[in-house]
């Protein structure tokens, strides 16, 4: 009796072939191509003052002119994210990434011929901004489709290209300006940007490289019997008669024997129509006409606006925007803090900035590997690294000794790396695979909306109070607000997962 019960309790399984992402393979070539594009294109953001500073002064513009061009570029980059997501759904990530690299090359090339600030707004602000927005969205979508287990490591390796570019390219730009002038430097940088086109060409469709994995699937006996019963019912409904229908929905014509003994098929149009309708009613396959989609409905589905109806998704994209604006404003403020508060000369300031960049590269290479090893979710990594940055920056705001500043700069760069790597992963973890392009685009759009006013407000605090320490504290308060938004949601998710596990265990024991 016990053997019979144990046999009945054992679920029936069958082996099936499943296609899964390669989690490596050609995905490593995609990472190399993305890193190559980031070195020569994404690093252009940090090169603006060095490359275009003297040209703006020759045009009669100083800080305000630079702010106009940079603001335009950041605005177009962030608002280009949703456009890139929609185009990816219509085409492929490869097409969008290559198009973005071409836009970047054109923007850098034409900027060398600028004679007034509006030329720079068009070339650097619009062309380069749109190209960077396309590249950011498309390359992340491609990496997300190639990697499942080692996704954080893959994104970290690709983003390391940006850190390498920000470390090396300033020296390259300075050499070009000294030996070839402004126009020559732009032409040479455009030629280097062509490497980005070659890199993005390596982004092949993931369908070409999917792996076949054999897995055992538990077969539901009840569903299996239900399917068999449906087949029997359909066979019973199938009959051939004078003008009746068979199970394939084909009309069987009347068979008449002529005088010559030859069979002829005769079928009246009226009978054909009646029998076709009866067949549709019999099998329940009558097609119901679908209403045509309006233009607004098509746009709604193309951009996946339905994502915005989820409070959790809104919480995620607003939270990531807050931490990004916090680290962006600190990066702009930090050199002035070192020179005016810590009284460091340009050489020691460069040492501290290099410590940030070098530690950032190390963090992008090591922290994602730890995240994958211990299976830490991207949202939890953002919470942990944000807490780390709050402590480090608050201590740094009151330091003036060079060796202390170098140490804290390295600690800050190490933690900042994970913010850059994990923010898009956190967005993608909470949506379907086909929604990732639109989700990342909506995240970029949120940054485009939040960054300018919040950044302006933080700058006003610095100008009004004259205190760098108070401004850094305000930046940290943004991260505190981010933690207040995310931690309760993470607690809810934790208890929901525990409840689901308990239910699954109880169901297993009750069988």
C-alpha cells in the first residue's frame, strides 16, 4: 500500500529543450564593443570644458554659454532614451546602437567647424546628446538579453570603458589641442569615435547565439487528461455527410453519380455559407472582428506607458533619478571644494580626481562580481552603496589634509561605481524582457525631468549660503530621501517572498 501511494505521489515529468541566453559566448564580444564605444563616446561628457573652453571664450561666451550647451546635451540624452526604446522595439538594439555611434561621430566632427554658440548647441548638444542616449539604452538592452546570471558583472565590464576613457582621454585631448589646434583636435576625436561604430557592430541579435538546455518539466495530469478529452470531443464532432463540415473547417461537397458512372462534386454557394457558419459555431472558432487601434493607443503600447501605472516602478525610476542627480552634482562641485576649501593646487586636485576615477574602475570590475556571487539584487546593492556614499561624503566635507582626501576620494569612487552599474539593472529587474527598452527609456526621461531643477536648487544652496559643506549635506539628503522611499518597499517584498515560499512548501507537503 505504501509503495502504491509513493508511486501515486511522485509527479510525472518529461524532458524538454529550452533556449536560454548564452551568459557568455558572443556576449563577451558585445561587452568589448560596448566598452570600445564608451571609451571614445561616453567620455566626451567629461571633456567639454577642456575641449571647448577656449573656443567658447573666442566666441564671447564663458560659464553661461557652457551651461547652455551642456544643459542641451544632457536634456537631449535623457529625453532621447524613450525614443531609443521605441525604435529598439521596432528594429533591433544593434541598429539603434550603430545609429547612436554615427550621431556621435557627426556631432564631434561638425563641432570643429563651429563659429558661434548655436553651432555647438546643434552639434555637441543635439547630435552628440541624441547619440549618447541611443547608445546608453541600446547597449544595456543588448547586454541584458545576453546575460542572465552574470548580468551585473557584464554591465560593470562594459561601463569600465567609460572610466578608462575619462582617465585617458583628457591627456589625448590636451595633446591634440597643443599640436593640431581646436579644429584638428575635433577631427581626430571624430576619427577615434569611428571605433564606436565598429564596436556597436558587434552587437548581434541574441537569437543567433541562444543555448539549448534540457530541463525536466512536471506534467500536470489533470491538464493532460483535459486536453485528451478535448481531442475526443473534436473527433466526435467531425463527420462527413451531404454538405456537412469536417474538423478542419473544410466543406464536403455533395457526391452525385452521373449517367456515365463518373462521380461529380456539386456544392451550392448557399450551403457553403451555412455550413461554414455552422462549423464556426460548432467548434467555437468564429472570429470576432477586432477594433482598429487609434494612434494614441499605438503610441501608448509602443512606449509601454502602462509601466507608469505601477507604484513600484515609479518608486524605482524616481529613486534612481535622485541618486544620479546627487552624484552628478557632487562630481561637479568636488574640484571647487578641493581648491577653495581644502586649498589644494591644481596638481593635488588632479591627484584626488584621479583617485576617484581609478577606484571607480576597480569598483566596476569587482563589485558586480561580488553581487553575482552572493546573488544580491540590484536594488539592495543601490541601498548599500548609497549608505556608504552618505557616510564617506559627510566625513569628506570637513577634511583638508591631502592624504585623508586621497583616501576618501578613493572610497567615494569605489562606491560610486556601483550606482552607475546597478541603476539600469534595478529598473530591468522589475519588468518583462520585452519592456526593458521602454523601461530604461522612461528611467532616462525621469532623470531628464528631475536633474535640471534639483541641480539648480543645489547650486542655489551653495551660492546663497557660501558653504560647500552645507551643499554636500544637501546632496546627501537626496540619498536619504531615496533610502526612505526604497527601504519600506524592500521590506514589503521580503515578507511577500517569505509568504510565497511558505505557501509553496505547504502545498508540496499536502500533496
